[in-house]
C-alpha cells in the first residue's frame, strides 16, 4: 500500500509549511489533486492520512482529494477529450498518436492553517 508513503510525505510537507513564527498553528485542511492514472486509491489515502496525522499539528485536519479525470489531445487532428475507458485512441480520427493532458497529477494544491 504505497498510499501510506504518500500520506507520510503529504504530512511532512504540511508540517514543514507551518511558518516558524506560528509554532502553535494547526493545519485544518490539506487539498490535493489526484489524477485517475496516479495509481492512488483515494479511500486508502484518506485512511492512511488519518493514522499518520495523529499526534502531529495535522491531528483532526481534513484531507480533501480532488480527483482529476484523464484527458488527452490527438497529435494528428488536435481533438481534446476525456478518456472514459481503457482505449487511448482519438474518438474522431482513430489515431493512437495522443498526448495525455491530465490524469497523472499527484500534487498538493493548498494547505489551510489556523493560528
């Protein structure tokens, strides 16, 4: 379960983001973007986050996960679309020459801190 490692890194980044002049500050919420192709199970990540945040400045905070769909652009005809299934071919010209434009993200968007 690599979600435990991801949760640990998210917690470390959030703790490190607390300003030095606010030592008693607590993190209220961490906002993530997770692409459908990032191989992350959101429910597992939430579970791991709850475990790892105990006894940290993130205890009781919320992890908000925005799931990002897989989108692609055809290199031949320029069509943009949301990929719904396991077929990575252009729905217009049937080309397999595509570029993924979203769906692989795993990034912290913001960290909300209360002082």
